[in-house]
C-alpha cells in the first residue's frame, strides 16, 4: 500500500517539476488537491488517490506534452465513459495504465456537457513547496460542478476537517449552493 501511495506522489512531483521547468502553467486538481488541502487541517484525514489530475489551458497542451514526454510520460487520448469525447492522459512510461496516469483537465471548459460550471482557470492556483495547487474555493466549485460520487466524498472530506462550512453558501451560484447544502446536511453520506 505504501508503495502505491508513494508512486502517485512521485508521479505528481515529476509531472509538476517537468511543467514548471518548461514554463507551462498548470495547477494540481482532483484527489491530490483535496489531499493537499485536507492535510493542512488534519494530516490523519488524508485520503489516497491513484491518479494525478492536472489543470491546463488547452492552448498549452502541446508544450505540456513535450515537457511531460521528456520526463518519461507517454501521451494518449482515450475514450472516456461519462465525459464529453475523449480523455487526454499521460501514461507513466510505455507500459503505464490509464487508471493511474496523469489526467488532464482543461481550464475554463466543461469536462462533461451536463456540468453546470466550467472548470477553474489556471490563475486560480497558488504555489506550494512542491507544486502549484488550485485554490480551495476553485476546487470546491469544481467538485460541486462535477458532482460524481467521488466528488461528494472529497467535499465531505473538506467539510469534516472544517475547511468548508455553511459560510460558503452565499458565494456559490444557486445549483452549487443547493449541492453544498446537501453535503452539509448529510456529512456522513
């Protein structure tokens, strides 16, 4: 188990370092972003994830591909269930698997047609010691908009450590506000 967790961390750090060195703007999103935020409040509450999700501008994909491929990743466009069209991923080596790859999420776009809000913008991030992290507010909006089972779990993780609470409700558009109200009303799921 610890090897699996460490492999994800190494993959994240390697991808982030490659993008930073190449000057490609990015932000860590998804489960690793949730873990980074949760760890600031309670390290014991961090949940593991098996992949790396990075937010990029679509216009930077070519530059990102060059940087990531130089770091040993292999670009692949794959069909994706539940998403619009295909998914852009970077496999960790030629034998890498899609499930534990670096997954690309495009800034300012909707990942699925039924998503009420577009993904965050690259500017909504902050530098940390090891990588650029999406802001907590942008992460919460993305999770509320995506609204899959794992997004609701991630939101409950953020609520459970006190990072998100009812004071957030006035900041959100109506649909996202209703979704957060549901999470707050059912913190145990």
